[in-house]
C-alpha cells in the first residue's frame, strides 16, 4: 500500500497536487483508526514524505480552533504548536498525558517530513521528469519567508505550549514528554 501511494504521488505532473488529493481522500479514514499504535504504524511507514506531511498537516488543521490558510512552512508548524489541541476522536481510555504525547509525536513527525522534502519543495511542484532536469542543473529552491523563524520565536511558542499542556494536565510534565519537547525544540 505504501509503495502504491508513493507511486501515485510521483506519477502525476504535479506531485503536490496529487498528494493533496490523496491526503484529502485518506484523512477521514485516519480519523477513524481506533488505536494510536495503528495510526503511528501507518504514518511511520509512509514512503512518501510529501504525502505524510500533507496528512499530518490536515490532522493538525483539524485540531486547531482557528485553522490557518498559510502554506506549509516552519512558521506553520509553530502555529500548530500554539493552536493545536488533543483530537477528540483520539480520546479513548488512555491517560491525558499520553494524548499530549501522541500530539508531540505527530508534530515531530511533521517537522521531520517537512525538513526531508523541503530541499526539494519547489522541485516537488514539478513532474518527475522536469524535476530530474532541475536536479541535474543543480537548481536551488528558494526559501519561503515563512521558513525564516528566529530562536526567540521557537522559545516563545515552546513556553506557551508547555504552559498550556501543564494547565491541561494539572501536574508537572512527565519525563517522556519533557524529552520529546527538548527533541522537538
């Protein structure tokens, strides 16, 4: 399945558009996956970083009270950090801290997916054959303005996120969550 999804993204003239279409079709099914281990298995084994990035973006958009319309960027990931909440449909018998832990896991996965396809992000808007020409020409993709974030921006958003999580948990943050926050930062 993962190989077929990856090929479906790549064979289109515009991989960005095809990944959006496929992600839009898959998203309702992801919301209905009952166990965290099953959701993580699907997302962790996804071969197409572009498709995984888009699915996670949809997941976080869905969890925001006020979704953003900006394009995928580091700034948007910081927006998700500040505005996302634990998804209600993923609330089973697991402890509240484990739900926040899952959200942090997906945020880290989104960041890794975005970073892995970012160097080719502009090229990914092109078909596979056109992309090969761009790579051979060593054409450098342009940075987006929204990818230029400061260390202060990161620190402020992390502090806000930690205070929100601590307020929701009503206790100090478990060590596992603190480690994930440090890794994410």
